[in-house]
C-alpha cells in the first residue's frame, strides 16, 4: 500500500519499445449513467446523487496500489455492467483517497484529445473533494486529492499480478 506518496506526472518513464498504448482486458462494474457505486466484488458501496459520467471497471488480472483490482475508466458509449472486453489504456489518473494513492487507467478505443483529458481530470478533482467530505463524515482520516495524469505504462509498472489467494480488497471502501 502507498500512503500519501506523490508521483512525478510530467514525464513518462515508459520504455521506447512501446509504440502503441497497452491493451488490457477490462470488466465494467459501473455502467455510464449509473447511480450505484459498486465495489470489485459487486457489492453496493453507496448510492450517488449524480450519475457516473464514465464506464467504470477494473483489470481482473492486476491489483492496484491499495490492494484492490486495478481501476479502469472506459470512455465512450455506455457499456453494460459485467461487460468484458479488450481495450487500450491511453493514460492514467493518480487519485489519493484517505492517504492511499491509486491509479485509475483511462481507456478508450480512440486517441484522447486534450478535451477528453481535461474532462477526466476535472471529474477526478471533483470526485476527490466529494470523497474527502464523505470520508470526513465517516470519520476516516487522510488526504484526498487528484494528483494528476501519468502514462498508462507507468501505472502498469506499479500494479502487481492478482494471485489465486486474493478474495477482496484488504481495506473496506
């Protein structure tokens, strides 16, 4: 787990041999437009007052920094909960929740425009503030912030393979 570590987001340490964005299998947990926030095990974490602006899921073979499945945001049209497909990871946003940093892969079938990236970053800046308020209400201390954009390959280097013993995240959300 990473507690409050800041990441360099202005340059990529990605290897030059990667010419195309990495392709990953993603499973949708929250369909675009849904009000239900679900965890990786399918349980309802909370009901949002606003619909989710993106498809939100995870990479079933990888664990993120906080020990849960590596998060993946899928841009584009609505995809049903449970949909499983391969898509390119075009970047990543680093989100800190309760002092724990975690990567959110940003996936799309097409290259991202500056407007796409700005929209994603705006969402995660607002999300971090809302999550901070919710955590304060729940009595859960720690920093909440969107720490910016990074290369998807850098986020994948920080992830680790999910092993057979993994059942659920070690920390309740």
